[in-house]
């Protein structure tokens, strides 16, 4: 039954990976008391079938320095358990885009 309206398995996995990285980044920021005003993520894979490359971008709005946020990204990458499910021959890149905001 059903209408085939749900995500395919690859899309579901990509959503889980993006969610995990976002949660891990926010958790790392909270542990180090780094203010995060907003975070958005984007993920894509090529090809869509047998995935060879995954590109993930996190956009972060924060008064913290770009260096501090880059350090958080490194911790988030280690803390994201979903990324451990990637095949060793899959290229996985993570890009951090920082938007500086005023401290509150």
C-alpha cells in the first residue's frame, strides 16, 4: 500500500547525516559555551544511486570567531555517528560558512 510519497533510502540517509552533523555541531557549541544564533544545512550526493560523493554545508550565524567555529566543526565531525556509516570509497566533504553576528 501507500502512495510512494516518502523519501527514497538515499534521501533518508542524507537527511539523517545532515541532522546528525547539525546536532553534533550545536552540542559541541553548547559544551564550549559558544553562542550560535542560527544554523542551516544543505546536503547533496552524486550520483543519486550508488553514491560516490557527498557534500554537506553548514551555515552558522554566530558572534564567535571563524577559528572557534571551525574547531567546533572538527569536533562535530568526530561526534557524528551517522558519518561512520559511510563507505570508505565515498568522498565526504563538509564546508562551514560563517556569518558573523553581534554579541548579545
